[in-house]
């Protein structure tokens, strides 16, 4: 269960490796914070927790839990908000289904996910589940814009201890391929609403016979909101994918598609399904009716398809046909070549902001089905943001890999507050059932946008309110003033949406007298200039929209630091509070797998350390708690100690793991507090703790590592057993006795 009180700091309960790490780290944080009179509570925003909260009527009183996400959604609007947010699962349908099955096996009477709801009850259940899919958490919590950068200690460590970088060859065949027409980018329309147009709007599909289907009613827009509408042609998408399959085979390289099926939870799984179907087109041409009758949905990926086909009466015949088609197709980029998991197996495995930067860092190489690295065709259907990756690939072919020892850094100021832009478009994204015209009809009767569509097209509308835009520009001005470095608005005047944003950006820069301190560039040009800048050892600030924020804060950190999990991410909430995010969790599933098999967790909590220090210092300012400031400064010293002494987790059994790293963090934190000269009470409290932790180092490390190399039982994956998890993640009685 979760805390009901309103503590000083909220620490989020999430999923997978970050949550397992929390089982070890959070008690340390709570113990240290208590000495400064700081309470640290927990709110459950995990996938399992959200599922449980969504179906209270199905559960016993003991099983029920409150809707912590909704509570946090209200809290972040308060000026006192102080939230440390760890990366949560942005669930795809296969992940959602797996979590439901696990909860059912644990005795929770959660209904099954209705793939094709027919009755009103099934539709109501599906609606509850759909609210949990994809980026269900972030749009609710992000009531502020993003300030993301590498902490000084982390950047210095990366320079002194450079990660490996693959070698780029000028004749590399790796390419980025994208649609040139009839995609979201090329079809986009955008407008800024007047006061007369504000209010409740509707989205409707007008058929060729004049009949009207309301796709979405009561969409509320405020004055000054930038509203977009666009669509991707299914016909053009299929033709593009077929062309790329042929081109990839002709080039003799790997075929891969890169999407964001977790965050773009409506549109991208559909695009992914098109890729699966077109790749296996001869099979669908021959067995399409049988596959449909068996409930096969290519949107769920090739993995689910193969499992369903194997259970069919003529499954062996169809599987043989699939094998024959795959043999004729270009080899697939692999998620896990050892286990035969391809790029087309699971939509949630295809996370563009993790997959392409990793490939670029590796010198443009992806893993093929033979377990060997190879050049790759990186297919990004929509051209809106493909240019940043295309330009990066071209740049590194020309110049060779970046040198982390000398590289500068790209910080990011990202527009993300209040469901900004595409990441808030899920409720207004539709797979079109029949040909016609989709239009947005405003409260005053104006037709804002209308687009002619065909059956199967993917239509969406996105919006961003005036207040977040203005807050974003002001944050950019503040950050540039603080850093004094190059600053670029990544906006393309030829794109409809960006042209509307610039109507806010330019006057605000002029009013502040800082127009000359900023450049406005297309994403492609900004990518080239930013790479050239950091290669010279200088810094840059990327001021970008929401999707670019997400992509850039993986691309540049992975090149500069080796990972995006070590970034300092501060969300300055618009009403005065603060949310401190801890980094990406894309590799979390592999970490959990290793823990359950070998009892070794290589998750690095450096992001949590950075967020904790900022959270405590923010608390000191907002609640005039000087002890919290001293704790926060000591966190920074402890973080530096972990880095300087190479006490971050390593990948193999017998090396430092997450729990051992937490021991050293606690040791360095206690020593920093014991050696400061500002607060005698904190010195008196932490001096004996530091002494005990240091004197018992050998015993503690022996207890922490005693079970390594053996399987670990967590009692679940999405919904672990608290006692079993505590036993696995806090196995040192000596450390427990010291910290309490």
C-alpha cells in the first residue's frame, strides 16, 4: 500500500530494475532524510499498481489501493510539490496483457484485456485499460517544462573514463530512410486559436455520402492554444515499407524499423503492425482470412503472431510459409540474436530514442540474426524527426566517432508541460474506418482543419497551450543566461506547427532583449551545428519540442556519457513545485532478467543520486530547511565519491552491483555529513554511522554478495512480492543494524 500522508518529498514506485533498486536505496534515503526532519513518502505509479487501482470493484479490501497517479496529478499543480520520478513502464498491449496475467495468477480478479470489444461492458473495460497504455503517466505528471543536462560530476567522469565508441567507416552502408510524402509531417496543418474559437470542439469524419461519425466529442481548447491536425496515408506507408524491404535486400544490410510504440500508444503500434504485415505480405495474402479468424493482430508483433499461428490447426503449414518468406527477405536487425527476437517481434522493444543512438554509438552497426554486427537500414516512417538521425549518420560517416574525452555537452530545454504536442495526442488519434474528410469543428462553429482520408489512414490531432509555450521560452532564456553558451531553437519554419510556435518565440525573445543570443534552425541544421560544437569541446542548449526533447536527451547523452540514465532532469513545475526525473529505463528488462538468473543487478542509480540532491536543495529553498540543503550538498559529494572511486555497478557477477554501489553511496554520504562544519547536530548524528559503515565494509559487502550467482525469487515481474524483494535487495543484516 502507499503512503496517505503528504510527506516533504514523494518518491515514486515504478517498475522493473528502477523499482528493484528503490527497494535498496529508498530505505537509505528515508533514514538519512529523517535526521534533517525530512519525510520521504511513496506513491505507486507502476503498471501493476495502476491496473489494480483501475478495477477496485473486482478486488478484496486488502488488495485494493488508491489511484496514486491521479493524486500525484493534483499534487504537481501545487507550489509545494517535490517529486522524485523514476522511469516507469510505458506499456504496450503485450506488456499490459502480461501484467494482467501475472496479477490474475496472484489472485487478483482483474478482467482480461479485450482485444476486440463487442459488448458495452467489454468496451468499458477496454477504455479503462486504454487509459493505462503507453505514456499514461507522463502527461498527467508533467505540469512543467524540462531542463535536462549532464551533472558536472557525471560529465567529468565520462571525460576521465571514456566509454567505448564504435568506429565509423566512410563507406558505411547504414542509412536512415523515411517517407517523402503523405506522412504526418507533410500533411500537417496548424493554427492558433482565438478567444472566439476557444471552448468545446468535436472531431468528426464526414463520409462521401455525407453521413457524419463523431470521432471525439467535447475536446476543450483554451484561447492561444496551437492545434494541429495531420494523417499518415496507409497506402503510402505500405508502399514505402515494400520499397524499403527491396532496397535493404539489394544493399545487403539489415532491415529495421524504429518507432515509439510505448509513448505514441495509438499511432505507432498501428505503424508497427503495417511493418509486420508488409514484411510477411505473401503469408497474409495467402492465409489472411485464417489469421484474422484466429485473432492474429500484426500490431502486437511477430512474436505474438508466431505463438498464435503455432496453436492453429494448420499452424505448421503457415509457420513453414513464414520461414520461407523470411528467408527471402533481408536479414532483420535483432533485439536479441541469441534468443531469435527480431526488431519486428514486440512493438515495445522498438524504442527509437534508445535504439538509434545505440546504433550510432556503435559505429552504425546493428546486430544481425547471425549474432554479428552489420550495417543497417534504419526505417523511420514519419519524416518529422528522422532528419536528426539521418544528419547524425551522415556527419559521423564524414568525421568519425565522437571522442567522449574531449566532447562538450548538449543540454536540453524541452516543451512538454500539460500534454504538449504529439505525446498528448492519444485521445485524438484514430485509425480511419472509411474514406471521407476528418474535420475539427470549434465551439463557435468554425472548421479549424479538414483533411481528406482513406480507410486505414492514421489521423491525429495534437495541441499545446499558450502558458506552457511561454514558460518554455522563459526557461530557455533563463538557462542560456546561466550557461552563457550557444542556444538553438530546433524549429522548422516550413513545418506548420513550428511556424505557429515561432509566433510566440520571436516576440518573447525580442521583448527580453535576447534575440541575438539564440539561433532558430531546422532540426537537421541544428543537429549538424550541435555535433560540430561539442566536437570542439564547447556546449550547446537545444530548445526543442516534446518529441525532440525525448529523442535528443537520449541521443546526445548516449554519445557523450555512454547512457542517458545518468542525466540530471529537472522539471520546474509551472505552479512553483519541482519534479526531479532520474533518467531512462530502456535497458531495465535485461537487468531484471540478470537479477532473477544470477542475483546481480547492474542498474546504475546515478540518476537517482542526482535527482535526490536537487530535490533536497529545492526543499531547503521552499521550506527553509537548512539541514535539507546540507543533506543535498552532501549527496553531491557522495555521488562524486561513487564516481571517483569506481563504485558504480558493473555487468558481471563478482563485480560491484547496485546494492554494493548503494552501500558506498551511503558511506560517502555519511562521511560528507560527518565532515561538514555547518551543523553540529548532523555531525553528531552521522559521525558514528560513517564510522560503523567504514569499519564494517568487509562484512557488509560479503553479506551483499553472498547470494550472487544463484537465482533470485522476486515473487513476480510487474508485481513483485514485497518481502521477497526486500530479502533480495537488502540482504545485509550489518548494514540494516547501522542504518536502522
